[in-house]
C-alpha cells in the first residue's frame, strides 16, 4: 500500500509540474533560510555555555541623585579580593581589564619585528580557575605562573613565532604605561569555544608595571570602575543570597565614599551565559549581540517557512476539484478516510523531503555570504551537520504536518456521491481559508517592505545627521604605545610641516570612541549632591577649532598656562544648561569636583556647541574639554587635503618612522570610524532586506499559481463575457479584482503591525526619523504593484483567450 501511495504521489507531482515546481522552490528556499537562521540563533544563544554553571560577572549600577541609572559591566578595583575572602559561597573571584580601557591597541615586539595587538587583558591569575580556556601548550594548571608571564592565543603565536616553539621565549609589550618584557608560558586556542571574551593575550595584574597602577585605587570602592570581575560560586549556592552579601560588604566599605561623591551604587550578579546577549551597558566588552535581534531573525525564518506552507495549502485546496474524482472513486471501492489522510500527508512529506535536500544545498551556498553580515561567523560542515540531524528531522515532520494537515483532511472529506454526480466539490470554508492565507502572506510581505523603507530612512538619517563637528578630511593617528605617546610633540611638528596639512591637534578621546574619564561637577554655591555627570576629554590647544566646534561664548584655549589648583576648560552647552548657568555668563565661572577629600577646581573659558560624541543610539552628553600639557595624548587628529591621499599617507608614514622606531604606523579616517558604530544596524538592514525579498518572491509564487487556478476556473465565464462584448481591460479587472481586494486588506492590517515593530526598533536610537503615513502608502503601492504584476500575465492571457475555443464544447 505504501508503495502504491508513493507511486500516486510521484505521478501527481509529475503531472502537475508547475505547482510542484512552485511548491518545491518555495519550500526549499524557506527551509534554507530557516536552517541558516536556526544555526545562527543556536550559535548566539550558546555563547559561554562551556564555562559551566555557577559562573557570574559582577556589574554596577551608578546613579546620581534624581538622575538616570548608568549601567556598566565593570566594577571597582578592591571589590573582588575582599568579597572572596569574606563570603564563603564565593569559590573564586578574579578581575580583568582590557587594553581598550587605556587605548585600544598595544605594540608587541619580538626581535626586530613588531605588530599592533588588540584585545589584550591584564588579569588576576585566578581567572583561569573561573573561565574555561582551551590551553593547548605550556603551563596547563597555572598559565601565568609569575608576574612577567604572558599567555598568548595560538593565532598570535603563529604570527610571531611561525612554527617554532614559543615556550620560554621573551617578547616586549609596549603600552601607554611603558615597555615590559614577558616570558611566554602558555598558549590557548580562542576558536575552541563560543565566548564573549576573546583575548589575544593575558598578562598578570601582579606585574610591577600594572600592580603600581592598580594599587592607587585599592581603597576606591565606588569610582574608577575599570575592571571586569568574575566569580565562581560553590555549586548549589543561592545567587540572590550572594548578591545581597556582596552589597552588604560594599556598603561597609564604600558608603562614606558614595555620600561624599553624591551618588549611589549597586551591584548585580550576571550569569556569564547571558553576557553575550546583554547590550544594555555603557561600558562593556564589545562582542555582544542584542537578544531581541536574535529572536527577530529567528522569527523571520519561521515566517518565511509559514509563507511556503501557505502556498502548499492554498494550491492543494485550490486543486481539490481535479482530485475529487480520484477521491470519490477510491472511497467507492472501500478506501477509508484514514487511508486517504495518510496518502495526502505522505505526498506532503515527500515534497518537504525533496525540498529539504535542495535546501541543504542552498545552505551550503548561502553561509559564506551570510557570514559577511554577522559578527560571529557560523559554520555548516560535517561537524555541525551532525548536530543538525535532529533539527532537520523535526523540520521534516513539523513542516510536513503543517503543510499537509488541512489539505489531507479537506480532500479526504470529499463526498463521493456529489463528485460522481458531477457536482462541485468546493467547500465554502476552503475559499475563505485560501483568502485568509493569502492575506496573511501579504501582511508579512507588506510589513517587511515597510520595515525596509523605515530602516533605510533611518540609515540615511544617520549618514546625513549634523553631528556638531566636521568629520570631513580628518585623519586619526592613534598613539597606542608609550614611545609614540612620548613623541607626540615632535611628531606634531613634523606633520605641520607638510604643505597639505591645515591643522594638527591631540586629544585623549576622539568622536565615535568612549571617553574613559568622567566627572561629577557642581557650580559655586553647591555641593556634590547637585553634581552633574560630565565626560572629560583632555585636548590640545587647537582641538576645538580643528573639529569646527562653534564658540557660543567666551574664547577657545589661548595658551598652556595652568594654575596648580585650577584647570582651564571649555564646556559644551548642555553642560552649562544642566549646571543651571547661562551660556552668556559661563566664561569665568568656576565649577568643582570632589574626590577623596580633595576639591578640584575648573575655570570655564568658553562654551561650545554640543556634539554627538557617541552614536545616535545615545543622547548627547555634556563634555568638558580640559587643556592638556601639550606633550602627551592618546590620538593625533590631522585636518588635511585628501586630494592625493596615498601620497599624503606615504609622507605621514615616513615622518612617523623618523620618530617611532619600534611602533608600527597606523591611521584611520574619522568619518569611516564614525560609520563603524552602525555596522550592526547596517547589517540588520541588509538581512531584513534580503529576507523581505525572499518572502515577497515566495508570496508571489503562490499568488501567480492562485491567479492561474482562478483564471482556469473562470474560463467559461470569460468566454461568455467576451461574447457579449467585454474588453481585455474589463476581463483583467474582473480576474484581478478579487486578489487585489485581498492585498488591500493585507495592507490595512500590516500598518499597525509595522508601526509597533518599527517603533520598538527606533526606540533604540535617541535621534531618529518619525515615519509618516507616506511610508505605509509607498509600501502599499509597491505591494499592490507587485501583486498586479504577478497576476497580470495570467489575467491578460485569460482575457485574450478566443471564446470559440472555450465555448465550443458547450
């Protein structure tokens, strides 16, 4: 019997080639999309699972009085060792801090060769007892056995040492804090696990160079939240209880400091498994993905699969009349409804199975292109395929049932007496279902079209938004090593000698990057209770003019003259507004900052306009520009003529090498640097655009087949109407009107869905477009146009049919 069912199913598929091709094409493409997105979501949600249970990160919530909470993934320096000693449930506690906190790159040198190295970490040696790293050679039990040890990722070992054994070799590491020599004591493999932490190297926090730096903050429990603190609890410990105990220890040591600083601080235990998908931190390790985005992509994959299932259901029920006679005859000779249901479900499973095989091939082709749009590449090979077998089997079963369930029960319910008497087998309910499913298809497609338009408008808004400064023709040269930072003054002089250079200036922070130094300042007559949170960027004399900051009152910096007690500062307009000082009266005003029993004083010399220091996801924050000493900064910004860019860069590189023998030359263009803040947003746009196009194509395939069915069903009516003088236009309108009405209904239903969904996404931007009704009208016009184009050919073909050929048998 099964063999007979299989033969019948294959014959039906071959006999109805167009419908079979449409169903297999739509199903295979949707299965491929669903598989790719399943691999992606599974990959993202399994980050850090290898560390095991009871592993947490300690995060901080900082709040000024009556101000918003600032959430950071870091904590203060002294907390980890004290809570490990005082709280018995904590098995291990360790701190790490990244090179990104003190300049994004360091220079690593071996013999006469040197390289820039990113993502280096300074850590307590206990970190290897908390987080799991795949140590592949060297000291397995204690990767950092002494204070001058360094553990390296195998990729960097290959870069530095080639195929030679690195163990015991000495390398130099040049940071903003000086040069140190380190012995390679272990090598680990970053690629073994999906982890939020991908260190290029680890060095010990007990190293003399860093120990003295952190020693300064050993009693600062509230400020300088510059370390990531990781904890491993004793198995079975109550995390909420431990969280409360940590807060008690913190209050015992930091309550007086909080009072003096005019802020409150609370800490939370965050499971390490959730770190990768928690993006709601002002300071965080950058390798994160928004959990909502992961779920949105997964949902899009499911929707695309639903569209293909809708096509199958619609076409199967639409073709029911052609198979009604077969069903009637089978029932007359004794075939039960149960057997018929098995037969039709079997046909569905065969079609889904063939589609799945083709879909797997499509996945293999698509994955390399998909990886260009995501931060953490996925793999589709034999190692991952074995993990997908259960998923693919579930796909086959669930999709086969979803696609075939209604058609099977619908066809098996045909009454043989009605069919054999020549009556129509069409049920009123099936027509309603088909129309409802077509509406659902186009609700999905129209919503995605609207989303594309809104996201595109937001991306254009980002590109064209006035950021409050000029980013054009600005070149940034990082001073990532102690050597290059010390040679700032000499390099500046050399760069200024270039005829194509207009202006050169230094700063500790640049637009589009985080400013590590922040303060709580208050004006005369107030205390820290009224302090305003403000970022502090130390800059050279010409920095404000170089960026084109508009002077609103007072003057720019005129010289380096500084009082031992008073720093000269420029302040942004939002800063004086929050301090309740008028822009006109601000020059000459004093503002203050209290820290550990000492008051620091600043004299405002001028007020400049606000700038978007960070991305448009974040509201503009007030900034202090503090005059530096003129001889050491983190970055050089060059305003130059970019006409002959390569010649300009060649000249800069020669001047760099004449000053910095051990530090490689690197640079980047400011406007490109600013756009990198939105890479994930642009990738989101690209992915939604591609999947929207796929969903529209699948919907149109179904719509085309439906128009073909409807035209065939009404051939006699069309012949009669033409006999009575109906034009091609009249016939086209008649044939296409029903489907056009469905698209219009879908358009109306899609508006509130799209409005809500895109409002949620736009809320992640502090500065955003406000979509008007025109966006939805454009999406509606596009969808109706696509629908008419899809059904137009078949409608016109039916309208041009010679009525003689249709009516000759009547």
